[in-house]
C-alpha cells in the first residue's frame, strides 16, 4: 500500500512513481507583492507632491514682489540701462531740441549762474584806493581825470562830446567773472560799462576799442550785452530793470561760450554765443562815458573781477 503524503522531514523527496508533488504558493510571497505595490504608489504620490511644491516655489521666485522683498537680492535699481534706447528716444518723449541762444528765467522758475570767486575787489565806498596794478586811459575833454573822490571812482564833467575813461586790470588768465556797483547821476546821467577785453584797451587810442564778446553797457534802468569783432558792434541781449535809488549792482559770469548776467534785482539772464568764448581775454575793464556836454558822470562804488 502506497501513500501520497509528503515526507515532512525532506520536501525534496518524492513518493510513489517518482512524481514531484505540486506545492501551493506560499502566502508570504503574495504579501510581499502587495506591499511593493503600496510602496510604489506612496513613492509616486510623494514625487508628485515634491514636483507641485517645486513649481509653486519657482513661480513665487519669479514674481516682482519676491524680487523686491528678497533680502538676498540686493537693492533694486530704478535706473534704466544706459545702453538701452541709446539710438532712439522713447515714443513718449518729445524730440530733443537745441538750446536757445538766450535763456531768460521761465515763469515760476529761475536760472542760476555758476559761482566764480573774484580774485580782486576794490570797495571805494569803504575807503579803498586805486586798485594795485591797474592802469587807465581817457579820450575827449574832461574837467579832471579819473580818480577816487569821496568814496566814488569817477571823473570830472565832460567839456566836449564822447568823453570816456577806461580803468583796466590784467587778471593773468581769461576773465570768468566781472562786476560793479554803479552810482548813476540823478539827472542826465552818463553811462558805464564792464568788459573783458581780448587785448588791452590801453594799447588803443581815441574811441578805438579791442575785440570782445563780454561787454555789458549800463544805463539807469537798462543794460545791453554787446560783442565787438571785425564786423563792428552787435547786441547779443538786452534787458531792463526797475531803477530804485542811484546805485545798481551788475555781475557777469562766463563759462565757455555762455554768459550769465545778474541785474540789480537778482534776475539772471543766460546768453550763449560763440564770440563769448572766442573773444575772451584776461583784461578786465570798467568804463565811464558821456556822449555830450551836460551829461553828468556816473561812478563806481565797488568793482571786482576774477
């Protein structure tokens, strides 16, 4: 009698006619397969979650608010790229135009002159005498020559037409600023002028004068900026001011081909002309002039240049 029960001591042995018995699938293997599937599913979920978080983080980093508040990003610059749009102006901007030759103060605004410190100053009203190193020239007939009288540099009344006195000071370098505090006569006042000459006025004669692009002719209540060149005299700019009292202070400042004129009220007028630069020079001059007998001379209370 034969049996089909397996030998529990050795599962590799067979009984009967040499046939290997069929073994059932162990239950542990089925459990491992299920657990692998669960782990794989969990990994997929975790990978998907990490991807979603990464995309969100990337979008947050690219937002403007993130750039502005990120402490590691540094200060954000509001300046445009200097190379951006260099060849073409933005469509919203008006086309650039050349600056006008004359720029008077705009309504509600002011024009400021550069600051240039004078290197010489004589205040005759406070007792200063003749400027050191200055010379003078006169033409026409005068009651007495140019000098300081009672705190005023002036000359005697004209005894003929075209009576002129020039006081000149060589400044070593081209004049950048020149000014004067002028006292006009109360009635029928003569005129005055402040000038930076290209060459010395003392080397001319009669009514001849050197070339200049920086000459301010002064009368009570009015002024004219003129240039003198080979073609004669031409007016570059003119202006008026309310005459208040007999004293009036004028200043000119030059930079390159531009002059700023400061009148007695403090108003600044800017004038640009190529002759201002090309005819500049180191000779500063202050001038008194009467065109006819009966005009009463003006005088200088103070002069300066630099």
